[in-house]
C-alpha cells in the first residue's frame, strides 16, 4: 500500500453533454458549461481550460454521459470520441475510465468495449453515497441541470435494477428532467394561469431554470445568456419567458401570474420525481427511511427526499458532507474516492 504522503495528485472528470465537471484530490471542485453537441471537436480544449483552474495532477479518472449527444451517430462512436478527447487533453498522464461494471479501465480497453463506459457516472456516485446510510433502506437523489438519478440503496450497497440509461428510464431510476435545461412544456401539458387550467405552448419558450429563477432557488446571472430566448438569466427575464408558455407577455401576464406558473411547474417536477423514486424503491428496497441528496438541484432533491422519508434528519446532503461545489460535481468527486481505493486495494 502506498503511503498517503505519496498519493498521486488526481483530477476526476464527469463529461456531460451540457456541462463538464471536475474534482481534484486537494478537495476543490468546479463545473463549467460546454455544449458537446455543438462543438465535439472542441472538447479537448474545453477540458484543458477547466483543468487549468486546478493544482497540478499526475493522473486522470473520468466518466461520461456525453456520448448520448446527437452529434454522434451512435453511443459507441460518442464514447470513443470522448476517450480520444480526454487522452488528447492530458498527454503523458495516466488516464482511466469508470465502467458500469464498477471498475476502472484504461483508454485502450474502453475503445475496445465503449459501452462499458457509457453513462456510468451515476454508479460511481451511488457506490460512494451508499456508505453514508448504513444498512437502512435508502435512496440517492441527484438532481442536475438536465436529469435526475434516483438510486435505491440496500444494506449499504447500490440496489439499482438498471445499468444503461434505457433500463434506468424504464425503472424510474433515471428521470430526464432537471432544474435548468428542461423545457417547461416537458413537465405538463397545462398549468394554472390566472386561476384557470391553461394549455401550454409546445415550444422552448422557457425552461426549469426560469422556474427556479422566479422562485428564488437559483441565483441570477446577468452575464449568462444561455437561456431559451438568449436574454440574460435574471428573474425579470424569466418572468417574461414563463409568460410565453401560455402565449402571453408582460402586458397580459403579471409577475404574480408568472409566480403561479412557476409554482405549478415546480410542483409537476416534484411530483414526477417522487413518483419515480417510489417506483424505483418499491421493487428493490421498499419504503426508504434515509436519503442522500446532491447535484446543482440539491435544493429540489432535498424536498423530494423529505417527501419520501419524512424527517429531514434522515437526509444527508453531499453539499454539507463535501461542499456545494463538490455536490454539483458529485459524480466526479465520487470518482476520487473510488480511484484512491483502487490504488490502495
């Protein structure tokens, strides 16, 4: 076993289709938006830019979900392109990828068997999260910008029935909705507006980021224009974008009306996540009595968890255990623990 004093400095990466997340063995973590589907050839440069904000490191461990981006013909192609980008970004460093078999593999092995690494990030996080709840029947709820993972835990081990994204969608263990990028029209076909159930436009006029900007759960960022209409991510603009969902505007939809829409949309997403969690757990662990929550939408994950397990004392926040930044990059942060164990094992 190597002495901790000589442990290699390591960078962990979670390569998503819309966001790149990284954690360093010194405890720091960071997330950066990058739309892989728009610029797959720029991924290596984006990874180098993200890594430049961390202390030096000798090795890299990675996981990926970006292979689902439709710039790739197949997920096999996507994984291979991502592997190539990571290796290109960090020449001369030891690079390994986490697989759905709960083990690390070299880049050559993943090129030979690319689906082994496809969408495996949830398993890294769930493996580490399971250790925080003992033998209690529990659930991990990780809510991100685009998706939510709802993973049953039994006797301190991952109890998920699915491994691929498709299998997990069937089981309720993956919900393709999050707190930022999900179009509001994907949450419901109608919402109350001015006290009357009103159909929604099937357009990307507004996203869940607007919902949580209006409700105050996400911070404003006037410099960020990666929104449905290309205007700033502020509460005022979010009010306008939500109005468009009922084919209204600021002259016919008040701030209070938009708040009503936001609360109803949030309720629809909350109900969807609670239903998925109950379905996922019913077939595996029964009614959970504990939960672990994480992600950029940890605030929503906590609400869902408390709706399932009751007392908030039974909910462990990775934002509290690690840090808010590490919770947002939770899958990358979990890789560091798993990689250290693999080295010392």
